[in-house]
């Protein structure tokens, strides 16, 4: 697209929004400050760099597809992520799993990983002006084969995973100190039962004991912040999930931790957007994992669908942009992996821009005066405003391709790099 036509279209759109009482410049300035945490595991199909032969089967994860060019080591993965960031407007973060350390030729089990195994990621992020987040990896390991990690009744297995998460929190705190900004450490476990259990209490008692041991060590919130990610069901845990939403919410509220709300981890009829105003007053902060479930928690690439629009609108309307951390979480190997990152990130950012372009003051006025018809009519009218012209201008100002022009660069990278792997 010609830069001149982008600027002219934006000037006309700015006037249209101004007629509705919306300052598009202010909306764009706010959008510029919102970081997304881009998940590294999209780039290699959640394989990691431990050189293990174990599959992900039984861990609650399944990646489908065989697109060419999967990253095989940290250097390739970082190069792919850098290419994706070059096509996403704004300054963002990288979300790492513990299985993505650089361990060299010597095997390092997960209860012995150290900050030194992630120095390469820190140095790379520093060069690119990025911040890092971190996750314990409690799956795809022989000691997770039974379907129980932190809730395992066999004390040796449970201790192994407790020690692993302790290592991960130490790594996250080290990252936070180095980058001089808090690193969010998120904990998700696949623990559960495929069929109906009889001792739910015992499993949750074991998980509670593990969490108390893990969080006995405290770190400065300026270095790292803890979050707990629940799930409704998963592959191999269709009948019972130990770390349910209610369990982690209760723990978070009593221990002053964050909860992580994943869009795919609730019943399809539940609204994660609705949970924000219910949870945030008591937790202070929330981590979001933005995904797209199709019939189940299938971790499809994020699109600008109604769920994402509603989520972004609720964040903005609740004036919670500084209290909610937004991360992406999906994995699709059926098409270009770099394109999957770019499409998902740009879709989430579009949702936030749509929300920031709402006439908030007018909507609150109509809401408080119970003018339901007028409010609904206004919400319908602003859907027809030229949001696309504002988005293209945002991309133009950030030096990234507008509209779908980024596809050309993704295709060129596939021909130049991915096809040769």
C-alpha cells in the first residue's frame, strides 16, 4: 500500500472517530505501550531442546500438521521469532518454557536446570530490546507418564517436580534481575484422570503440599511474579483435572498469586471476558493466555473473533490494561509457523485497538442512565467505523507491513530459510 494513501485514509478515519468523541491518536498511543508475550513453542511444535525421544502423548498436548521448517535449535527458533517480531507492530515479550534451555552435550534433567542454561536467550532479548517470561515444563517427561506430577502420591516423583518448579522460579527471578523488569513465571500441570476417580481430595492435598513447598521461597515482585494456570479438561484428563479453576483461584486469593485464564481452558459457553471483573478486584493482576478453541481446547491460532473482541473490550472498559498481562498460547504445525505467530499477534492487537477506539465516556453515560437501546445502537454503529484505516496507519508508523502485505515477507522467509532446513 502506498504510504500516502494510508495517511489519507487515516485522516478521514480520524475525523469519523472524532465525530463520535474518540481521539484515535490517543488510542494509538495507548496501543503502542501494550506488550504481548509471544510463546516460543509455536515455532518448534512444543518439542524443546532437551533431545528427548518422548512424545507429547499423554501430557495433555497434541500438535498436528507437518509444515516444513520447524526450528531445530535455539538459534533457529530465535531467528524465526525475530522474523515474526519484525512483522508485528509494537514492542513485545518472549514467553519461554523450561524445555527450551541450551543444555549443551551433557544431559541435564529438569530438577537441575539453572539460569546459565538461558543466558543465550537473555543476550538475544537484550539485543532486540525484548523482555522474557518463563514457564515450568511439567509434561513430556518419563516422570510425567503416569499423568501426575505435583499431585503424584509417589513422593519421589512429586519431589522431582517440586524441585523442577523451584529451579524455574529461580531462573525467572534471575531473568527479571538481568532485564530489570519482572519476569512472569506461569505454572501449568497436566495432572488428572481419564476416567472417574474416587480420591479427588487426596490428589488435591498432594498438589497443595507441593505448592506450599514451592512457594516457601519468596522473590521480589520486581524480579518475578507467579501465576497459576487452571484447566477444565485435557487429553488424558477428561474426567478430572487436579488444578481446576476453583482450586487455583482459592490458592491465589489466599497466597497473593496471579491466576492465568486461558481462553481454551473453560467450557465453550463460558466467557473469559466476564471473569476479568470478577477476579481482578481480589487478585490485583491477571495473566491471560489467548488461544482459540475449536470444539475443545485445540489451541488454534488466534483470530479477531467475537471472543477476542469481547476480551479486549472488557480489559479496556475495566481500565485494566496495566493490571492484565497478555500472552499468546497456541501451536499449529499445519501451516507456516512464523505466519501463525504474526497472524495471532496482529489479531489480538487489532482487538485491543477496536476496544481503544470505543467512545468510553459516552458508553458509560448510557450505561449508568440505563439507556439500553441507545447503548446497543451506539455499539452497533461504531462497528461500521473505519477501524481498518487506523490499523494500517498504526502498522505504517511502526515500520511493519499494513493489511495482509506481511504475507509476502513470510513467504519469502519460507523460501529463503525454512525450505532449506
